[in-house]
């Protein structure tokens, strides 16, 4: 094994030796090292500021033809052209090629590298073509809507045509629809519409829909004319099961009008079965039966149930004994009896209507049941037909050893995706008997479902939930993955060839979304024959479909022509742009070049891929004629800005002329590599030179200032703040304005007062000045020749010293006087009258100005520095009528105004003796006088209500108080002020506006856990133009109470108009608003969303749907708009049984609905 050579490690420079770098290699490396004055700046320095120097590498064009050829050559090539500099320092690295490798990150700020501007988008021809056609906005390609010959056209999906897709696959039914002769329909409800022709009838439109599904060349067909012929409201989603019943009834009536006997009974022959509701007397065995026809069997759901079990539950007998005995007509007495339901005859196509949507008596609305049901792909209905069904046990879904005449195979499943019964999405899964394949129909997407076979002869269970896109399997199933869209399965063989003895390979499907199952009777095994051929539509319908196909083919032809023209433009544009960016690199750094913002080049390259191009005015290549803004790299003088050098890219003049000549695009402004702004370079040079020289000056100053502690030398005073700022790397005092030279000197007016006093002598305050050495002082004098200062031997100003001595004597007297006042007003000094919130009964109080009180407290604390207050003037509380501007009985006036201070009358007398002023405004809490249960504060000077309102109304923005009421507090009401005994001693008259009282009605929320504390008050800033809605939003931010839960009261009146403003409501400054938090009950769905959180807006009461009233299926009589279902107005009779179909209240004891003959729930009968 070869010995690895030890690598030489760099031990660094010897102590004291500095690393020498080539200053020209940096943008501004030439500052101070080569140039120390703006007059010495040359073109080479200007170019270096924008990285146009020889030290910036030239990157090879990776997209040029030479680059393509070089990729095929072996060996490594250098990505950059080397720059020889004999005076530079050679940098040695382990891999010099790697150090200079061109990359997007390394060349981000290299103006000579043009490799990463978006050329890759044009190199990939397929991707560029796709992007170009998308940007050309040719519209949707109708050719993509061509039918896949392997897939049948099953159309778009909604609640109506989900059934259409299933009916279409019934060959017999489709053939009957084709042979049916349409008849005119009645006049539509609109008086302005004319009578429809047979072509507009639903039968004709159903024929057209079927024909389009069969022969249309498009992959999607929208049966909008069929929906319009039924006068259905497309904006409303109706009940799909109700639609099926009504439309089947309509078709039956239409087919009965046909002349051919086979047509008259087509619907009943295909879809109608017979069942019997009967009662058998246990004594005489007499039977009382009532026949009933059905188009579908309604199945009640239970969680995790099976279809067979629910059929048996539907057919379960009921014993009538005890109080529920049956009156037998033959025995002529009440006898024990058995009530039963029997299936007598099953149709060829059997529909199971799963009662997925039920009526909730608690909310009086429909809701979707989440119960899952499992159903087999093959079911033997023989054990459920006739009287023998009562004694048969539960068996598998498939037929026994003997072939049963009532074996049905799954042919369709209708699904409802969504949590609500009022909205959601309908899908269908249908079996095409002509090709033996299953298809998933989801709106415009129709996909084939792969067949799923039982594994190892064991039953398999497929689970489908609306929340999952993929199929789930039971633990007993195989681990192989099947189609994600295949909850409905088929064994992949011809249904007529399935061996009836294979009873173990039943496939069960489980779903929480299925609401309709369609089964078709398996025919007896015949000789092998080809699949049935589909019937052909009527000639006139087929002609209409042919016109429809011709129109689509013409659209495809037009689009193809537009696409071919666009492709021609694309190929021309791609060739031109590749020619440009393959040849736009400069050959040498000294070449004159066009300088462009890199974003401008990127946008130009993207033209055609992100926006529609148009023909150039000169008839050249298609492109956008435009001025491409190049101002991002230009300075205010219109030249290249060195500060934006990182955005600059250099291209050749030839490439620029190709762009302008061929496309008409121009760069504005047109800048070359010679257009570097000298003015901007000079200004930046001055700043960078200052930074270098200033750093050296600080070092020099610190070296000279080391001799400060030498007592033999004289030192000098300087401003401490100036010196601290000046010693910063970038002083705050520095001004970058080129018109102002240098930094301000230490004696500038901003710093002069820190050394000089007002008499131009040395200030007595030594905290703002400090000493520097004489050598440091002389150095600063070289920088600031006009600066002079005091030395350490100078004495402070004599005048200032005398003033200080006089001030000390005066402060002694002031301190003594303050101590005397503290002793006389000891209770006032120790208390805080500003915090008073209520008065004490029996004491006399007085009001003094808050400004006077605060000045007095400040003077007591610092009598030597703070001034003593003047007169105690209380006239500011009086109006021009010599009456009060505030109301002592209004809390915000007395206790919330910072300018109002309440003190005891005895304290006021002392202050009046010491300071004078007045007049006296006395207050007293008089318990003998009450208003609305509250004690009244009496005062000797009355309140001027007009002036008070004018005072508190004169604001643009003010504070009001929001008082949050407790959950058990009564709601404020506005009532007349009750009479009280006559007021004496000058008690003020009541307010002109009504006082707030409280009624006896109380409200209490059921969600007390989120209620705020009772009596909580918070200040709120409002303006005159704020609306009640604005105030509620602010309250929500402070109290965390949603706006829909807020009830605001002002002066006993609830503020219900959210658009009313503070000004229109007459709300004054410092007024109080009462807030009641209305929390809805937890069972109030109008306020709570699905996550249990309070909804932003309360839900409105759901209105009764019009269903199919006013349509062809429900009658043409227009119906009024839905009426609201009020909970309080609905009287629920507990002695009735509601029908699940029509919600009619039936009397107890009946087995079917009196109104619609639908079967009632077993447990309700």
C-alpha cells in the first residue's frame, strides 16, 4: 500500500507581519491605497466600482456552440480566463479550478457571467413549447375533449344525471326511451314563455342525452337542456331519491300514452315490484292483505349493518297481542294476530333506497346518517320473496347449488360525498354491460375501475369512506392494492358465466356515503352469445348529435390552425433567442459593452413563455414592442450607479443590436460600461476615505492621550459626549453631505454648554466634561484648527459659583417651609386623594385643581429645585354663569377626571390660608337624599347642564368607560326619574336626560365558563365619527367578547344601530356605556360552528326548501319563497308517527303513511 504524502499545512504569518492583498481586486480597494483625493480618480477606478476590472473573471458561455463541443472533449478546462498581474499576490489552493468554478451562487454578482438568466427554459424544446402555447392563451383545446374510444361517454355528474348514468346502462330502458314518441308538456309558469314543442319535452331531451352519451365525439356531455325541460332550479340541490321517484312517475305516465302495448308498461315491467302488507289472525288463520307497488325498497340503516340483515328487518313480522290485539272480521272479535310484510314480485332492475337522509325531530331539519352498510356484488333475493321468506336462515350473498330465478348482480351505486343533507357532491359508479367494465363518474371525470377478484377463494370486503381517497381492506383480505376509485367491484368475468356454486367468493362493499343501490336480475345461463348490441336513437335525434359532433370537429380544426400558427412563431422565437444568448458574452474585460439590469435580461428571455406575444412593427420575430426599464442600475444622474453593481450584466453591442432590430425592444436608459457615474463614485469615495482616515485618527489620538496621567503636563477640558461620539467607528455627528466638510468641532453649539457656562467661563458641572492630554489636544487642533478650550489650571466661572452659594441658602429656607406644611397637612400628605372612588358619610369635602395638587406634592418632595405653586384657583370648575361645569353625581366627572382632586374641608381651609384662591366647592354625601337607591352628593353651587354638555362635547377623540355587567345583572332600562323628597342645601337638579335604571327581567347564559368578571370597567378611546360597530370591534379587542355577543346600552337605551356614530348618539367625553355579554346556549346551533367555536356570524334559520314544487315533476304552480321554521311555532304531537318520506304526522298504529303510502319505521308501528 502506497504511503500517503503528508500535506504541508499553512502555519500562518510570523508575528507583526501583515497579509498583503492586491487592493485593486476589490471594488473600492484602491481607496487610500492608490487614491487619496477625488482629483486622482481615473477611469480604471470608475470601472472597478462596477466590477468591470480585469480582476473579475470572464465566465465561459455554457450555452454557446463551442461550449457544447467542449463538453465532448476529455480533460478539464478552466471556466475563467486568468488575469495576469505581476504585482498581485498569488493565492494557492488545493484545487484552483474549483475555486474559480462558475456557479449560480459564485457568479451572482459577476457582471461577466450570463449563464443563469433563464436560458434553460428555451433549451428544453418540449417544455418551452408547452409554456409558449399556455402563454399564447389559445383557449381550451377542444381536441382534448375527444372521446377515448376505450371509454364510454358518461357525461358530467350532478344529483339528476347521476341517475341518468345508471339508466343509460339499462339497455332495455334505453331502447324504450328511444322508441317513445314525445308529447308536448303543459304551459310553463312564466306567462312570457310560449308553449313548448315536442322537441323541448323531457322525453326528447332524455333521448338526446342518451344519444350523446352513445354517439358524441366529445368525452363530456352536459345535459343542461334536459334539466331545463324539467324546469329544475339549477341553483338548488334537491333530494336525489325524491327526484328518482318523481321522474319515474313522470316517465310511467308518459309511457302510458304510447300506442304500443310494450311501451305502455315499460317502466312497470322494468322497475316496478309488488309487496303485500297483511295481518293474519292466529285463531282462524284469516288474512287481511293490501297490495302495494314499489319502484324501490327503502332500507333503514344501522351502524355496521349488512344489506341482507336490513332486508330481513324490513320484512320482520310483528305480534299484535294484549292492548294491541287485532280485530278479526271473521272471528268478529279482538284476537292475537301477526302483522307481516311480503315481497310478492321483484322487477328485473331492483333499486334499494338507503335512507341516508333522515328527518331530525330535534332540529326539524334533515340530516345525513353516517351509518355504514355492507352490500354484496351478488345477492339471492329468492329467500326474501313470498311467504317462505319468514323461515329462511341467513345465508351468503350468492346463490346456492341450484340456480335461483331471483339472483341479482350489482349494476350501480350512487354516492353522496359531504357531511350535510343540504349540500354535497353526488357521484355514480355504473357497470357497462356492453363492455363488461365498471366506471367511476365524478363530474367531468370518468375513469375505468379495474376488476377486483376474490383472493384464494375467500370473501373479500372493500371499505369506502368519503374521507379517504384510497380503498381500505379488511384484515382478512389480500394485501395487494386495488384501484383507489373502485369501491364497487366485479369479478372480471361474463356475468352469465359465473358458476352459481362459487358461494365463497362473494365481495362485500362497505360505504358511509351510498344512498342508492341498483341490482339487475341475472338471466338463466343461456348458450354463449355475444354481448348485447346497444340500440340506436331516433333519426332526428341522431341528426342533432351529428350536428353537435360537426360543430365540435370544426372547433378542433380552428384550434389546430391557431396552434400550428403559434408553433411557427415559437420555433422562430426560440431560434432567435438562442442565437442571441449564445453570442452575447464579451470577449475581454476591456471591451466596451452594454450594461443591463439582470432582471431586464431575465424578463426579456421570459417573453413568450409568460405573456402573449404580438407581431413586431418591423415585421420581424413576434415579440412585445416595449421599453425595458433599466433604471434600477441607474443613479439619479442617469449613469451607472456603483451601489447597484450586483445587478449589472454586460452584453456585446452586437447582441443588443440584434435585440432592438429584430424585436423592437430597447433598454431605457441605454448604458455602456463607460457610463459609470463619477459624481456618485466621488461621493462614495469621500465616505470610504473618511472611514479609513478616521479610524487611523482614533488610533493616533489614543496613543497621544496615554500621557494624561502625567501630572507635570497640562491637560485640557473637552466635551465628554463629543469625544464619545467622535471615537465611534461611524460617528453619529458625521454628515455625509459632500458640501459639508469634516465633522463638527468640540465647541459646536450642541456640545459647547458642556464645557462653557452662560458667562463663557468654565462650567461648574464637571459631569459633562473630561480632561485630555496636551499631546492629544494638539492632535485634535490639527483636525480642528479653530477650536480652543480651557486647560486644567483654569478655575470655574466665579459668577456661577456665587449663584450656587445663594441657591443653597434659599433652599434651606424652602426646605424648612416645606416641613412646616407637611406637619400641618400630615393627613393629606400621607393619603392619596387621587385614588378616592367614594365619599364617606358625614364628612365635608372640597374640590381643588389637580395641577395645583401635583405641583404642591412635587415642591414638598424637592423644595430646593421645584417651584412653589401659586394660588389655589378653583374658578376653572365654573362656567360663565358661575355654576359648576362638572356634575358631582356623575362618577366620571368626579372620580375619573385627573384635574379634579377631592380633599377634606379641613385640609382645604389650611391650603386656602397658605395659598389663597377659591371659591370653595364643597361636597357632602347625604344619605337622607337618594335617587334610584343611590346616595346623592349635595353641593352648594348648582350644575350648569348646558355648559357641561358643551364642555364634554367639544372633543375629537376622548375616553369613555365600558362597564361590563355580570351574567345575573338586570338589563339597563330607561325610565322616568322617580320622585324624591325635596332637596335642600343647594342640591343640584337632576340631569335632563333620563337616568339609568334596571328592570326586573334577568338573563343568564348557559356558558358561564367564559363570562368576564362582574363589574369590570375599562377605558376605551373613541372619536366622534366612530360607529357602534367600531366600538364593538374595540371592545372585542379589550374584553375578548365577540361582537355578536355584545349588547351595548347608553342612558338605559340599547344601541342596536351599528351605523350610528358617537356624535349622532350624543355620547359625551368620559361617558359610561353598559355592556352585556350575551352568550348563546350550547345547543344553539345558530351561533356555534362545527368546531365548537363561536361563529363569526350567527346562522340564519334554515328555510323550508321548495323541493320540486313549481317544476314539471312537482306541478307547475309557482310556490312562494321558503318560510322560516320557527321552533316556538312548531307543535310536535308526541302521539303521532312522522313519515320519513313526506314527514306527514300519522296516527299511531298504522303500518304505512296515510298520505304517500310509504312504509313507516318498524319500531314506530
